[in-house]
C-alpha cells in the first residue's frame, strides 16, 4: 500500500475498483476508530465544476453527510465530529452565509426524527453568538430530542474555530483562578481538556479532509495532536460510504505511536 507524504494519502488504485461490500469485508471490526472528525471541503468547487449555484453544492454536501452518519451507525463508530461552519466562514458573501444557515436548519428539522429513531445524538460545538435565532432554536430542540441516544454522537461544529475554543477555555480557567477555585499550579492538560467543547470525549483517532487540501483549517487544534490524518481528492458532495470505508482502511494500515517507540523505530 502506497502513501504520499507524512500524513498518508492512500494510493486510490489499490481500492477504487472494489465495491462497497468488498471494502467493508476488509475492515477489521476490532480496530475501528472510536472518534472520526471530518473537514467537509469542496461544496463550492463541486458546484462550480458543474456550472451550478453554490447552494446546490451545499445541498449535495448535506446528502454526503447523511451517508457518513448512516455508515457510522452501520459499522459501529460511536463519535463523529463534522466541521460545518468555521469562525472564518463569516468572510464569505453574506447571502451565501445566510442561505447556508437556512439549509442547516431545514436539514436538521427534516432529518432529526430519523436520526432519533436510529439512536443518533446530535450536539452543537462552537458558539451560538451571531447565529440566527431560528438556527439556534433548532439546534437546541434537536439536542434535547436526541440527548439520551447512545448509538452515535454527532458533534456539529457551527461557528467553531480551534483558536476561539482555546481562548474561551483559557478565559474560563482564568475566571476560576481569580475566584480561588484553581491555583495556577493546578492547571494541567486535564484541566484544559475539561474546558474545551469536547469535554468528556476521546480525541479523534482519524481526521478526514476532502477536496485535496492539506491543512487543518483551525479545526480541533488541541484535540488532533496525535490524530491520524487522511486527505482525499474527492470533493465533499461526492464523498459516500465507499469513500468513508477507504478512509477507514487507510487508518487501519497505520502504525500509531503517539510519540513513543514502535517495534520498528522511534519517531
């Protein structure tokens, strides 16, 4: 199996002719990632390539999201974190931003009954300030409706940025120090983790980025310190269950070291 660069781009010719069933049969069900994070990139490029409005790319992307959620439920991956709207995405044209928020709201309302029936819990990470009130209300309703589900947790990162998350965590810790709840010497990695949006969750084992962009784009900066990264040229609207299975197989071909020593060599 061939890889490009330090973070491992799968040589697709090893897998692209296999069916979804054949790819699934190759999975080691004992070595699945517990937490998968995805930077869903390429909606706008997909629409441009097809001569379609940007909104059509985002709509097609929502269908890809559904496929990945279904795959996680079917395979048994317990945590999925999706980068839906970053703090930097506010720089896009206002009409596109407003339309994207409306699409998120409509999609959540349309899908949440089925998500709930399949044991999927939906949780928002990021900040609600600045988001439309109707979207915030829909997120809160969806979180309440699905809050007790155990099959799959889907973290939807909307108005989220890794640096912003760290700033919010530091501010929260600083306030507690000022109140005498902590001393500076009490602050360690566990204290910082407890003040992040992902408090209580394991760090991602696998980060998938679509669209052939080789950067993490301010996503889960603390949490991905030792996450395996998989980059695919496939644009997000074309990402489906087969593509997801290929990413999982790539992950299972890796030797994870976490900065330590393997049986081959040390990092």
